[in-house]
């Protein structure tokens, strides 16, 4: 189950993109049925919601919600440091 609000938002996005009802924070995106097209859709949604750009490879390197949330946090911090 999501441990905080950010994980909850990302879990909801994964659930919608993958058309699955339950997503755990340690579930693997690709084992839940994700592919490169659904990964691109997910990254677009994340970019719109959080105003950060993540590379497609990020999902392959961190294919869990927990890992992806960490990447989002790092991207937001990087963007704030550059502003």
C-alpha cells in the first residue's frame, strides 16, 4: 500500500495506465503488464503532474512505484536547485 501522498498519486497513475486495480509500491511495472508504450504514457502523465521530465530508461532502471517516486523526488530537487 502507498506510504504517503506522493506514492498514492503514482500508484493511481500506474493503475490507470496499466488498467489494473491493485498496484503495490514494490510491484514491477513490466510484470504488471507494462510495455514501452504504456511507459511513455505514464511518463507523460508524471511530467504533467509534477512538472519534471524523466527519461524512459528511468522506468527500466527503477520499475517500482517506490523507485520511481525516489526518481521524482530527485528530479524535483534538481530542478529547484537549478532555479
